[in-house]
């Protein structure tokens, strides 16, 4: 238990200062010094070590009603973070404990202990709790196995396949017995990563030609499951390639997040009827009950080397906004992490 006079009273935090119109720009964000409260009863003070930036955060920058409230202007933004407890007034938490929580985008966070989860650096690297063993990992696991009702022998197509979610979807499908795993990514280097390191059967660079023709070549017998991180032409191509009773887990539509005009719906949407397709949206918060099974199964695959993962690490809280903008441009391979140092 630290004495109050030893505790930090200020820390840097990122604020959204204006709402983006189209693609966000650095001027939409500001890094400011903010007050840090000593923990009250039931609270802990955490020094953040790693911050998460994720595509869903773009939607929270718009002032529209959604499944999570929008970021407020001139207030600290939030997001996944892992850190070390500096001071505790909560039973079960002590200085030196490592925790996962949702007050990211800042150096220091005071929060109610019930909103923090203890994690172990002995079981896995701390940053992995923001990616392969965290929210993106559970999104992949629940989206493929529960939302898309994956069955052994299915042919699976994943867009955004070199990202934190997509790379895990493809590997879980392979480990669960998919007949074929196909991925799309935005560079030849990422395509090689998918096939050579992650074990995808084939992959293509969506910038090299029309998605529909490349997918048809990659999946001559069609697909049974499409895990959608991109939307747009990828979703349209997948609808054409899906076999009867195919399933789509709609996780994200990053191709549309910065659009200033409403996108056109897939032009072949009527095929959903004849093929009896199922398209279902996916929010990871609906699948918290799967967390123990997910953690047990995926952590075992990581320990055995059967499941690989990559992280793109940006050093320094002052570069968090740059990391987020880079994520939206596809500059990351795997999970984008902002590291604040040990």
C-alpha cells in the first residue's frame, strides 16, 4: 500500500478534440496532461504498460447511437490496456499485480477493481492479453465457432486475414479441420505470411485484381463460411462464392468506416434467398461465457506452437494516435499495440 504522497497526481491522456469527417487526421486528437486520483475504497491505481488500438474505435468517434457510446469530445478516450497495480484499496489486488482493463489511451488509470481482471505474465506475454488471448482472440473464436457455426470440413474465407482477428480465425479453422482456408490481405508480404506462417491453404492480395475473380480462383468449389472484417467488394464476392446454406459472420466493415457517402449494398444480395445463406452480425460482448474455454484451448495451441501470432508494436504513449491511424491504413501485421515501457 503506497502512501498518498508517493502516488502520481497527473499523467498524459489522449482526448478526441474534434469528430473526424471521413478518414481521421492527427488534428482530431490531443495528448494532454490530466489529473490522476488516488484510489478510493474498492479501487486500484494502474500504470499502463500496453495499450490497444482497434478498428471499432473509429465508430466511437462519430456522434451516433451504437452498441457502445461515442467518445466524448475533450474527455479521455478508452480502450483495452494492460498494466501494473501501483496502489490498491481493493481486496484481492496488491501493488505489483498485473491487470487487464478498459481505461487505455493514457499512462495512468484509477478504476473500480471489479472492472479489472488479473493476468499472469508467466502464462503469456502481457501484450498477448490485448490480442491473441484477449478481445480480438475471443472475437475470432466465438465468431467462427458459434456465430458462423463452423463444422469440420467447411471451406472458410477470411478477409483482413493478416490482422489480429483474421489471422486467428484462419488458424482456428485449420486446427478444427477446415477443408480449405483462404485469406485476403493488402500486400504480397502479408499474403506470404498467411500461407507460410499461419498455414492458410491459399491467400491473395486484394489490391492485385478484382476480389471476386481472385476468390473464385482460390476456391473453385466455393466456400461454406465467410468471416467478414472488410465488407464492400469482399462481402459481394463472398456471397457469390458461398455454397448453399453458407454462413457469414459479419465482424467488421473496415472498408466503409471512413466513407463520407453511404456505401452501396452488395449488388448480388438476392443470392441470399436462393442459396439460403445466413448473415449474422458479431459483437464479442455477447460471448463472454466462452472465455474460459477459449483461453484454455487457444493458450494450449500457443504453448504447443500450433497457433502463431504477430504484433506490430509502437513505442511511446505520444504515438498512440499515429498507431491508430496506421491501423486504419493497414500498416499493422497482427495486433497493433502501443507499448509504454516496463
